[in-house]
C-alpha cells in the first residue's frame, strides 16, 4: 500500500518538475501556439522561445546585419 503513495509522489514530482523546466507553449513574439519545434534565442539579454516562422525572420535579420557589417 505504501508503494502506491510513493508512486503517486514520484508522478506528482515529475509533473511539477516538467512544468518548471519545459519551454512555454507559445511564441514570445507573435504568441502563436508552438506545436513541435521550439527555437531559443537570446534577445535583449533574455531567453525567448520562438515558433518556426519567427525563427526564420530572426535568422534573416541576423544574416542581413552580418552581410552589411562585412560588406558595408
């Protein structure tokens, strides 16, 4: 009987830890629901989680800035 209480305690702990550690379910820029792929960016010193659409926009901005810096 006590093993059931231990099992319930372990499952409860797992759910709490998973909720704390897992990334949010929405994009921090467009607030769209993220289903499969989560992309992590450091924007203005904070970790932001982006959807695939916002991730591609950020890649393009970063690439354009690098190109301008390199070739003027």
